[in-house]
C-alpha cells in the first residue's frame, strides 16, 4: 500500500471516529430540554453527515483516479516520471511548467480523450496547481464514464 493511500485510510479512520463521537454528543444534546442545547444537538448530528458525505466523495474520487491510472499504466501511456526532483522528492516546479505545454496541446487536439485530460491533470499536480489538477481529473473521469457508456 502506498504512503498516500495509507495516509488517506488513516485520515479516514480518524474522521470516522470524529463523526461517531460528534454524533453521539449530538444525540445527548438533542435529548436535553434546553432549546439551545437541542439546536446544538441537531447541528452535531448534521455536521457528521456532511463529513461522512465528503469522506465518501473523496474516496470515490481517489478510487476512480486509481482505476484510470491503472488503465493508462497497462497501456504504457502514463506521463513519463523523469522530471527532476527536490531533495524532499517533490517535482521541480519549473521543470513541470516546462513540459506543461506538451500536455496542454495534446488535450486541445483531443478534447474528448480522457487519457489526455488525465495526463494534463498529472502535470498540473506536478506543477502544484491542485485546483486545476482536480478539475482536469474530474473531466477525465467524466469522459471515461461517457466512453464506457458508449461501449455498453
């Protein structure tokens, strides 16, 4: 299991524990006759639901990314991981910016190809542009779903 996946599982377990404790405290406060305590209890029951929803959404997103990554790896079409790295292991941002143009062009030439969006997301991530990386990855996932739907 990779460090990233292990970290996500550990954080998921902590969040699940937090959700349970918060829901339990909410239940206690909900039974209190004081209206303010009751409102706080309701909030304590709603917040864990939001947290649980967010946890499920993020794990689904991660599993879909992993699935697409395995497909590209099997096809030998993942972006090359040959960019220089800092001593901490992060990709040198200027190097990622340098190859970005190649993947941007590829995506412009094939905007309906989920593979090009996946590779673009990888380069955005290497350049530490997390917002755009997630947007591009969401686009890759959506296009892959469309493609799968056409095959069925």
